C-alpha cells in the first residue's frame, strides 16, 4: 500500500474506536501540546487553511479534537463530524458545532472532558494528516474554572502523550524563554531523549528587537530528533480583519526569507513546510507501527470476546437457560479455585506469595516459630518440679525418678502445644477464606448474578467452617494422643533414661556407703595418681568450628590456658589462638536432637562486647568431655580439690557452685557414664530451699522432661500441617464442587432459579460495554484487511 494511504487507514481505525470511552489500541498520532497563549490554535488553523476553532479567554479547547485532514480532489472543501451524518461547507458552522458539542459533554462552564470530537476536513489544499488538539496547559484557574483545572488538564495530556506511538508536537511562543515552555517540559517528562518530539516556534515576528531564535531552530539549545520549525501566525488584528490565509502565508514567507537570522533556514521553516514535515513523520511512524497494531487488535478482540462470554447471554427466559447458566458459573468458579490453589492464577500479583505457598509459610515459619518459642525453663521452676515429685512419692522413699511425677509434668508441657496448634488451624482457615473471596470476585460468570454470588459465598463459608472444626478437632486429638500415652520406650528417649537411672542408682549407693570426707579425698588423690583421668590426658582432637556463617572441621589443641585452632593436624602453626583466661563455657542444643554445641564467651573487649567461639560436637558425650577439658584449663583444680563426681564418688553440691547458698550450675558428669544430653543446666530459682539431693533430682528430672518434650515437639510440628491439609485444605478442594451442586444446582426449589439469575444494572452496563468493544475491534479487523 502506498504511504499516502496509510494515514486514512489510521483515520478509519480512530473512527472504529471512537464509541469506546478509552481506545483499546495505542494508534500512531500527532498530539499538539502547548500553553493557552502559545499560539497552538493559530498553528492548527494555518495547517487547515480555515478559521474553525472557537476563540475566547481562558480555556477554549475543553475536549480533545481529533483533526483528520484528507487530501481529496473535491469541488468545494467541506468538513464532517463522525457522529453527525451531514457535511458542513461553512467552517463557521464547524466552529459553532465544536462549541455546542463541548458544552453538551463538558458542561457550559469551564470544565474539561477526555471524550474526543472527531472532525474530518476534505480538501485538495491539505496533506493527509491526523492531529490531536489537546486542551491548553494552564497554571492558575481563572474566573469560574475549577480549582484543580491545572492538574486535570495535565493528567489528560499525559495520558495521551505517554504512549510510545504518539508523536508530540510541542508548541512554544518564540517571544518567551524556551526554558519555561510548558509544552517542552511536558514532552520531556515522557520523552526525555526527544526521540518523538517535534518543536514549533510561533510568533517569531513578535520577538524583541536584537533577539532571534536561530540557536533554538538549529537545535543548539535543546536538541530534538525531529528538530524545530518556526512559523509566523496571524495576529489578533489580522483575525478580526479577516486577513486571508493566502496573504498570511505570503507575509510569513517574506518575513523568514528577509530576516538575516532565518534567511538560510527559510526553506525548512513556515506553515506549509510544517504540514509536509508532519505528514512525512506520521507516515513513516505508521509504517513502522502497523504490524504491531494488527497483532494487538487481534489479541484485544480475543480478550474482549472472552470477557463478553463470561457475562453470558442477557436473555435467560427459560428454566433450561437459567440452569445452564448456573451450572456454568459453579463449574468455572471451582476450576478457578483449583487453578489458584495450584499457583496457576495468571492475574494474581506475583509480588507476594499466595495459595499453597502462603500455607507452607504458615507451617514452616509462623507455626514453627511459635512452637520453638516456648521456653520450658520458664514454664516449670525447680520448686514446681520438686513439689510434683514429692507429691508423687508420698511417704515412701524413692530410689529412681518417680514415673508419676515425670508423666504429670511432661503432660503439662505437652498441653502447652494446644494453643500454637489451634492458632495454626485458625490462620490457615482465614487464608482459605481470603482465597475463596478473591476467586469469587474474579469469576464474572458468578459475579454477574448477585443472588447466586451470595448463595455460593454462603456455601463456601459453611463448608469452610465445617472443615475448620473437623481440622481443629483432629489436631486436638493429636495433642491428646501424645498426652494419653507417654512412651518412655521411645528409642531416642531410652538412651538418656537409662543413663540417668544408672547415675541415680550410683548416687544412692554412694550416700549409703560413703566414709569420712577426709578418707574419700585421700582415696581420690591416690586413684588419680595411679590412673589419670582420661579426659585430662586428652587435650587435642578434631572438632567442628563455626566460622564465617558455616561449620568447618578444625584440629583443636588446648594448652597453657589457650585454645589453638589448626586447619589440619599436619599444620605447624594455628590459624587462630584463643586465650581462655576469664572465659565462660556452656553447652547449647545443636541443629538436631542428637548434636550439642559448646559456646566459649571470651572476655569483653574495650568496646564492651563479648566475642563467642562455637564448637560443634556430634554427641552429648563429646560435648561433656570437651567442656570438662576447657573448664579445667580455665580453672585448674588444686591438689585434693573436688572433681566432677563419678560412680562410686560422693556428689558434693556446694563445691560445684550449687546447694545451700549456691547459685552456680549443677554438673552431672562421670568418667564412665554421661547423660547423653547437655551437661550444663540453667541456674535455678530459690534453690536455697532445697537440699543437695533435691537439687540434683530436680535437675535430672528437668533434663528428662526437656528431652521427651523435644521428641513430642518434633512429632507435633510434623503432624499438625499434615492434619490441616487432610481435614481442611484438600477436603475443601475435593468437595467444593459437589457441595455447590447439591445445595444450589440440584435444589428442589425450581422457583429459585429466576432469582439466582437476576442481573444488576451494573452488570448489564458492563456487558453492553464489552459487546461494543467487540464490535469496534471487529470493525478494526475489517479496516486492517485493506492492507
């Protein structure tokens, strides 16, 4: 197709999209932008060759005017409005029609409207060209203009020129500073590089003597890709005296060619050159955009047809039609919910997690944090543990930790998991409620029927409430199940249980057979001289060290109150040496139930902060051994001083920093036996009221409780999410469609279908808009076929 026929094609597309409030396609066009006093109207009238625009003070152009110039060999020039079926040969009538149509839509005041007026001008004097005249930019409201008129016009202009297919014709008066040009400033916001902006300088003949716009026209001040064109408009006196366009063009030509600053540019200046230049720019622009426009129209047509299909037929007179519409709406709703729960909702905001991903976050982050945040040491004090233990023993003396006391206390701990588990159920239920509401709002097949939408929502809420209660009951039973049977034969728990019982038995035997303290101390010294403690002999080995946010194996050596860290045993010099003077050593839980870590808190630095060195042990026995080595290196025992008691040795509570008047940690450690868990316990509250034996028994019982609680906690963290998915989430997905069909579609009340399928006025309007858009796009497809 020749280039001179491309602009008429765009004109036909504009006519096709005119009934739509907002054009669905970004068509190539030239938008005229400038302030009210820039001479914008005069430029347009000069290009057309007729006075056809309303004039006056304040805002005159209050609706966008799409001006389509058509070069035709006609006997008499005429104009026509696309919404009126008549030709106008008098351009004074054109002016009056523009004014009346503006008042009809925007009102008789000074308000503006984005609804365009399309005006065609047929003449053999014009070139094929399409221009969009936008309201003039203003800053201060005048008279009865709305106070926000400046911002309203600005948004209207931006909405048009921000499109990539829009060429911006920025009109600026030459007798004003170009830096203050409203048109160029607006164009720069959306086209900062000036790639689709062409500048027009008006009123060249009104510049002060001794000044000119040569540097601007040559692109030396603010360069634009399409350059600048200078024009000379008719003055207000020329307009009032009806000076002809031919005479105005002659004066413009003489001024440009006779001015010393513009003579060398005269061939590329003036209104006639501007018309030809705009025609060439627009045709080249259309040729580059046309393939993309065709594809966009087809895509928009498919979307509009799908949307119209969602609104369905507006003629639902028979029961069969009504039932079919209800069935289709229910089926589509359930399909969209399934897509949503599978993460396939393409219209969902991808900036946040939703659906199953959100539920996983609840299970693995929120629920886990609430359970791990429970502090068993604050739940039960030493006094509480001792009281329960004494009540379980009664008047009898006990040899081992009483089972009744252990079960009573551990059940109290397990019952504390009820609230986090119930909260998890409630949180997932609320998320599902939001999911259902969001899907329902986006399902137009149901949204078009207000009564049907209410019924579907009610059934969804009823089903969700039922499954929430079922899930909550199931989760409660999981907790009750853990409380109902305390399985002390659990393999994980059996290890620590056996060790504790053997240690307690040894302690009881020691108390029954111990001699004088002096004899025992002498025996300990003699035994030590004959056979050194193996833990004292061991002062090096391979262990994991936490450095740079990860665990790495290192060869460790302890000597002279210093901890040396080597990369390997073959290294001659350590990578780091840590002084143990004044350090504090304690054990903490590892990453899993079996491992135990050691924290060495170094002396405070001059900044007042403590640095921590962390060592990782695979088992509690290793942690106990290394802890003993480090503590003895920090505080070496004097000759005959007490050691950590082992089997066959008396357990001295006061010398270990606990007992009557003591507040230090109680250490349970032997040469041949360990408790298989952490060996450093937290300080207890008010231990002065307890005897040495009672402190020992309370702390041993606490260790048993904490270890068993960890086992139960891990089980609950694993079982509760599974129960919620089984009893609530999956059940709703599987039974939602059947529930809606049973309660709504298969209802025996046939009289309800007319009510269910009654549409609101808003839905009728939206269907009419969708149908109109489909018609406009189909018409545009017919226009594109001419290419």
